[in-house]
C-alpha cells in the first residue's frame, strides 16, 4: 500500500503536533542532529522529519513499509533517511542511545516505550503521540499509573492528555501527546 502522504510535499498527512513542535524550535537546537522515527510505518512522518534533521533513521517491523520509504526517497530526492527492520518487542536498537530526538507516533506499547526511555541519552527529546481514542491499529494506551511511571525521569516540555470514554484511573484509556526531555 502506498500512502498518498508520500506524494504530498506539504506533509499534510504528518502528525500535526509534531509539525507544530518542529516548526517552532527556537528554544531547542535540533538541526544538524540525529532523529529516529520508531516505528516509522510507511513514512507518514519520516519525510517531514528529514526536512528538519541531518540524519533520520526509520525503524519498523514491516519490510514492505520500509521498502515503500526506500522507493520514495528517490522521488523526494532525500538522501538523509535510512531504514532498519527490528521487532521492538525483542530489541531496542542501539541507535536510540545516539539520537537527539526520537518520535513514537501512533504506537503505544508499555514494554517498548519503557525500553526506548531507558536507552535515551540525557538531553534527548522524546516526542510521543499515542493512538487516539477512536480505535485503529496498535491501539493500546496507558492507564494513569503507567503514565505517571513513564513520565518519571523526563522534563516535560509540553503535554496534552485525553481520557477516552471514562475517567477510571485503572483503565488503559489515556491518549496523550508529549514532548519530553530525558534527564
Ligand atoms: C499505526 S502504525 C504507525 C506508524 C507511524 N508512526 C505513523 O504514525 O504513521 C504502527 C506501526 O507499528 C509497527 N509495529 C508493530 N509492531 C511492531 C514491533 N513489534 N516492532 C516494530 N514495529 C512494529 C507496524 O508495522 C506499523 O507500521
């Protein structure tokens, strides 16, 4: 499947919050640095990220998605993207520990997100946008305790959260978008 986003040079299908953050980075020097998009899917955000960073690495378990990105690198004349296949439930790639920014968009998995957090270098930025409340692929979400534990060890630059359907603290029902800095 080739997403229309590949052909859209205004990046209108990329995460709106990611664009909002990267298009006003006056307080953070993120250019000339390394970004990892994990998991990157078939590249909805990766070409946008490549317009901001010197080097972008996309990681996903799905070979077909990574092949689509490779195909469209030529169309976009983008040579600062590389793709790597990993099952994040088995390995958290070493590259994470060298990244200046890691984006985790529409994929919340408690084990994976905690593994990525452990491997971030101090000062690295983590942009997280969970799946929203409406359902769809990989729809797992944290509950209040998961979220509190996850946020420990980060400075919070921005945070939006939304309780889906109910406000029971135990229920895995928090959809959130956050920009975090590893302490
Ligand atoms: C809903 S998509 C989001 C992709 C992208 N971040 C975006 O916003 O378009 C979820 C992605 O997670 C990938 N994925 C699922 N399980 C994975 C795993 N264990 N390791 C690596 N990637 C995985 C899928 O292949 C899929 O591309």
